[in-house]
C-alpha cells in the first residue's frame, strides 16, 4: 500500500456508502472555494484504492455539503486510458447532449467529450465519460449516444502506448467545463495514485493467469479480423426484456487470446448496470470471432488479453 492511499476489496457501492457515512461525520474545516469563473473543490478524503473482482478503482471525494463531488477512475487492465466518473450536485447543470471540455492539468491540453448521465448509488447526477487518457484524450468509436444500436470499441484496454503512471506528475487538477459551468477538482500530484492503480492492475492480470510483463511487452495488440461478421450477430440479439424496458448498458468483454489467435475464454464485465442483459456477446465471440494474435517487439506471437467494449444504446 502507498502512503496516503487506502486499499479496499469491498463491493464498490458498499465501500462508497461507507465513505459517504464516514465523511458525513469527519468533514470539518474544509471549505469549497468558488469565484465567478469556477467552482473549485478541495480534497475531502484520501485516495481510496478499491481492488474489485474485475477492475481497479481510485476514489476520492472533493468539497463538502452540497458541493461534494466524488471522482472515480477505473481500469480493467494495463492501459494509458481509464474510465472516468464524476458524481455530485455541482455537476447537475451539465446536460447529457452537450459536449463538455475535460482537462487534466497543468500538463495536458483540454479535449471535448460527451458523457452518459446516471447515478452512483445515492449520489447523483453522475457523468460517465468512458475511456479517456491525459495524453490522447477521448477514446471513442462513435460519439452520438442517441441511436438504437450496439456499438463496439476494439481493444480499448490493451497496454500499448504511454503508461498511465508515467503521466501522473504532470497532473495537479481536473477541470470539467462548458459555456455555462466550470468545476475544478484539486487532485494534487497524481504520480503515486496512478502508480498504485497500475500495481492493482498488475495483480488483476495475474489473477487471469496472464503475465503482466509479457502483456506490457506487446507492441501489436490482438486484432479482430471479422468484426463485420461478429457485430451484426450481436446486434440481432439485443436482449428483449431490456429493449422492452428501454434499457441501455455498457459491457466489457475480457478475452484471453493465445499465441495462435484462439480465444481461450471470455468474461463479461458490466461497466454500467446491466440487469437484463444476457451473455450472448461472449457466446458470439467464442463461436465466431477470429483474431490475429498479439506480437512483441521481435514479432513473436504472445498470449495476452483483449478488452472489447459493447454499448447497448436505446434511442433518446
């Protein structure tokens, strides 16, 4: 464990509820500053590192009272990207259909991003930004959230490119803004939190019987060769109960792919609540998907993993 970072393996929402309760008693002496341009929120809690069954999370609270905001960063494997969720009342003016500006500064430039609106347990609203990177901005296949469709992102979480932990020292704050509202979270230096998150994902990968050093050596990640064959088979099987109720969901598929490109196994991970969504996507991948194996710098095929994102989206 790193100094100043609490480690937990509790269920996420139970852990979050416990933190809210604890902070309700201990939140004294911290004031949220604001001016005409921005709501500036100071740190309220230490970083909490949550060792989940299928992901790693960094959690921190900022501000107090009605200005309280929780920041959640999630990773499902080694990557320069992470999932970002912000939740709390100061975010209620951000509208789902608008682009917002995100910046992790002062070291990185701002970029535009759309989001899904939801809740984080009892904390609302929650702005769910999906996969982002300090360096590369948003990783998104299709920014339009309002079409009846199933969309797929290829290999969003394979460890290629700059490591997340290498970028932490350049980040002291995170800003989300649009033309009417600006909220700034004073995160402090992110080097140690990102290093702790990377250590968590190393341990997570080992639990899949994959060597994180081998995974990190990959130069060319596994590549699906027949996405135009696989995607329609998933699209034709939008779960009927979810469709009837107008439900959408974000689902991650974790595939272990061997040196020949064969899929050893598939695990479904619910990124958002997905109560009425079946495991049909894994079935389709196991039966029909064909992959080019991952390769290291010498061109040798290696056994590693691939993360495939599937967004089930009902029209607005």
